[in-house]
C-alpha cells in the first residue's frame, strides 16, 4: 500500500522542523563547552527533491567560524610564518634551582643558597615560531598550530536526537493533529 504524497510531505516538513530545532538546541549546549558564536553557524532547510515517489528534504549546516570548524571536523598542521616579538618584563633568574627530588638533595649538599641574577626587561624575536601559554601556565614555543582530530560535538548531538524514536514520534504526533 502506497503512502499518499500529502502525508509524505507533512512528515518531511515535521522532520525538517524537528532536526532544525534540535540542531539549534545542540548548538546552545555546545556554546557552553566551546568558545563559539552560535550566530555564526547557519542552518538552512530545503524541501527540494520532492518527486512522484518520495518527499525529500535536507538540513544544511554551514560553519564559517574556522576555530569551531577545527573542533567539529579536525584540521591539519598550519605552520606559522613571519616574525613574532615577545616583550619580556624584568625578572629574577635563579641558577642551581632544584627541579627534582634527587637534585634537591644534591643541591643542599653542594650549595646552601641558589644564585639569583636580575634580568632587565627586553624583547625576544621568533622567526616562524610563536610563544604560546598553555592552560596549565607553562610556555611552549610552537612552530605552528598543531593538527587536531575532529571531535564532532554538533554531529554527535544531532545524531543522538535523531536516533531517539520516542521523541520523534511525540514530535510527529504533535504536528499531525
């Protein structure tokens, strides 16, 4: 028994609306986890593709934000180019400072007091490299933006919503009344 075309179109429109709504809800959750502007990500619905035998539709996702696109889809290594200057403020440099427990015991035996030298404020220049402060407070000098594997938080959230048959059935019942 064939399903009437008007019913196929109605179900298509309801499913497009469901996926569109769930996509924006997923974006709001992701915005809390990742620094991304939800206004930059564009969802569009298309009802094209209807023919005699089926009523099709698609939801398109466009991500113009490069940082979020790297989180969603991953990215390649991007080398830095140019000269970067870093302003270094005046500070004390200590030599002979113990870094491990073994060095600590040896340094107390060998030297009672660590030597300290005052360094004036100066500038450091890096060619094709850039100093980056990590989340834990350490500094690293990188040669480029590292390659990342896509975490696909948005795709996973939408797929999770689309696989929930109970929620889809409730949505269809609500709109077919």
